[in-house]
C-alpha cells in the first residue's frame, strides 16, 4: 500500500464551479498535510498545509483533513481558468531522515 | 528573495552517457532534496542533503548520486543513462532537514534518446 494515494482525474469543470480534490493516506502518525499546485512546465508550488485534523481556509481554497478516515481534501470555490493545473497532495516526514510522500497528482482544467 | 534555481532547464542525452544537474537553494536554506517526476510514477524522492551530508535516500539505483557544497548548492549525477531516466528532475529546498515548508525549483527536463 502506498503511503498516499490520490484520485488521478483528470477533472474538467466550468468556471465558477466548486472543485473537490482528494487523497487518502496510510499512516496514522502523519500530522502535516500539504497541497502543491503545479502549472505546466513549472515546479510544484506550495499552496497550503494543515496540521492534524480540521479545516484551513485561504481565500477560495479550503484544505480539510479527516484523520479518522485518513482522508484529505482540497476544495476550490468559484474556480477560475487560472486554477487549471495539476494538484498534488503531499505528506512531509514524521521524523528527520524520512522522506516526503507525494500523491500522483490530479489534473484540473477550468473551462471559461 | 530569489527562489530555487536549477540549471540547465533542458537536456538531451544519449543512452550510456552521464549527466550532472545543478540546484541552488533559496538563500539561507541548507537542506536540498531531489525528486524525479514522470507521468506514470509521479514525484519520487531521490535523496536529501543537509550541511553537505546525505540525510536520506530513496529507492533508486546507485547510478543516481548527489552531493552538496559548503554554500548549500547541490548537484546530482546520473551515470550510464537509460531511456527510462527521461523525466523532470526537481530540487526543493527547506530551512531544516525534512522541513515541512519545502520550495521547488522549475526543474530540469532530461530526455534520453
């Protein structure tokens, strides 16, 4: 079983739609949960991250963690064409010396 | 503050050759990690360096190696290139080893023919 698994998509939505991107993880010891956005031909950029359970909101983006089901989500409200990118969930190491684990990414296209 | 820079941005090599990629982290960041990104496998961890020491290594063959210099700049080397090594190679820097906030460079696109 992979440490983190991500719905592969691709997703195609009309402008203004609410988007839900999802990942599951395997290790209950994980505490931080990250979301990266990667535009075509660019490196991933850190979008936001949460610690433990609950929600975190940043503008149109909301990250949600449900530790009981080991499920993490990113919601995008009022999606814009500029949100078209690949979104990667990631889990940083629990201890120094371990590695980051990344989902395979979900490709999102927002159609004007 | 300048971001993570990687050179070169694009490379074309033939099988059997070797290649060296370079990464300069964000100023003040002393940890550098390297990743391979392919459409099928996603982002896979190669190794992490901090203070010129390799802290952690992913599951890649010994043909993949790296090093870090005293100014925190890092290089990775791939010897005896194979077709399957074609990928986007990304480096990321953070303040501390295994830091939560990790910032990526634009990557080096390597094509092996």
